[in-house]
C-alpha cells in the first residue's frame, strides 16, 4: 500500500464517521483559536506600546529634576525639585561637551487658560526652543514653527496642537493667523502641529508651544528653571554614549556625585525594552493557559482514535492478513489523527482572525496575528494529532491478524 492509498483510506475513515470527527476537530479548533488570538493580542499590545513610545521622539533621552525636601523634612518624588535650568540645556547643546547629542530641547510647562473672541479652553503651555520640533519628531500641518530669532526676541508667536486649535477655532487650519489671550497678553497663532495622539505623557495634541523666553518673561516671572530637558542622540548606536555624556556634564555643572545626583535621565529605549518584556511575559503566560485547551483537544483525539481502533479490529486483521505491515497500519492511524488536528488548526486560525477583526472593530486594541504565529499554531495542531495518535496507532499495529479476524 503506497502513501496515496494510505491517505485515501484515512480520509475515508474520517468521512465515514462525520459527527465523531467533527466533535474531535472542535477540541483542537477551540484550542488553536485561543492560542492564535492570545498571541495576536500580545503582539498588538507590544506594537501599540512601541508606537506610543517611539512617537515621543527618536533616539530620545529625557532629563528630569530630582526630588525636593521641604522645610518640614517632607521629601517629594522624582521631578519635584527645580534643579534644571536653561543654562544646563545650553551646556548640553555644546558639541565639545556632548558630541553625541544632536539636539536639545528644554521645556517649561504651565497650565494656561486660552481665550478667543468667542470661546475659551484650558491647555498645557510648553516654553521651549526651536529645536523642540526636531527633537520630539513632530511636524507642522499648517503654518510654521517658531525660529531661534523668535526665541531671542521673546516673540508672542505660538503654535497650537490640533486638539487645542479645534476647540478654539472649530478647524485646525483656521487657527493660523488668529489671535488669542493667554494670561494678560495677546498671542498670534503661527502654526498648528500635526496630530500624534495621546502617549504616556498625556494628550500630545492638546498643547500650546511658545518660545521659552516668552513664557519665562510673560508668564513665569523671569525664572529660567525647566521641568524637562529632551535630548536627541545622533543615532540609535550613540544613545548610550549620549546618556553618559549628559550625566557627566550635569554632575559637573551641579557639583554633585552620581550617588547624590539631583536629576535623572531616562532612555525611551530602556522603557520600551521593559514594556516589551512585560507584555511578552504576559503573552507567553496567557498563551500557555490557552494551550491547556490544546491538551484537552489532544486527549479527545486520542480517545476517538482508540475508539476507532476498537471498532476496526476486524478491518485491521484483514489488512494484516493481506500483507499490510505494522508500519503501514501505524502510519494510517497517525495520518488520521494528524488530519483531524490539522483541520481543527486551520479552522482555529480562521476563527482567531475573525475574532481579532471583531475585537479591533469593537475596541481600540489592535490584534496582530502574524503568519509566523499561524504556522506555529498549525504545526502545534499537527504535533498534537501525531502525539495523540501514537498510542492508538501502535496498539493497532501490534494486533495479531488471527486475533483481529476472530474478534466480534
């Protein structure tokens, strides 16, 4: 009996008992669907986190102040101190001090009420330099961004986030050239940023960006303290070197040691690595739990194949009496088991895709089911079928022809 005949015989045996075969397939079907969907959810979450962190800027380092201690001895959290200044940012932008830092953008922040002739809106105002646009990997969808000359002249030119512009003027593009009141001064909108959505730092579209000199003089009373300094390394490969250079420069400027540093530097790559590690671990754990259903499905396949062997003892005896070797009998039952499992795997992958599409449409979570995950699931389903069929196939192959033929 050649392989084609074995395949034909195996398929005929499966087709003869349709209901039993269908019930067997369902166990594998549900297990593969659960595993595919779980892996897809995990990969989708990893991609969303990666895109969110990357949207903050490429090759980015974030410098924040250290903690403060009040006169009563109460210690604040990291970022509560006022230890970073514009001068620190200027020093870090010097090539001789930090040659691997390509851009520096100090940021002052303040919550401000914006008023037009017809409405008002409260947003977060950022006072920064012209390099903020490049360092934060942002673009302008209408108008322009302010220049170094605007910073030097303390210009009353501001750039709005798209959400802020829409709240104040109805349409983002209509904001360019308009005037608004912030505090006691009038400002002119010269540009509107392109949308990037929300991130771990809040709504990146609901902001007002202005020259730091203007914010310092007109809003903050002349202070030169900054809440954050964004640093862009020259490339991904020099991110570590830029980190070391920034740390050394700030320690020297502040006259402190590494153990008593009054600032902290965070690499977005390290944040991304940690987030990816966490989501990867959760995905693996959930996939392992979903894989339990595959074990249950495999037990179902084994049970069905044992029943099949019992029902077909006379057929097995006849085949062996006509010259079928134990290897041929074993291969026939293994193929039947593997076929049931693969059919269940294919249907399970289809259900996983369908469920993933439904989840993506229903909630703002992207389910990413890759071809590698599908092939892995299909391979696992085939392996489950083969493993589950080994014992029944071996049992069938060991039957003596005489005993099989005279069994009832």
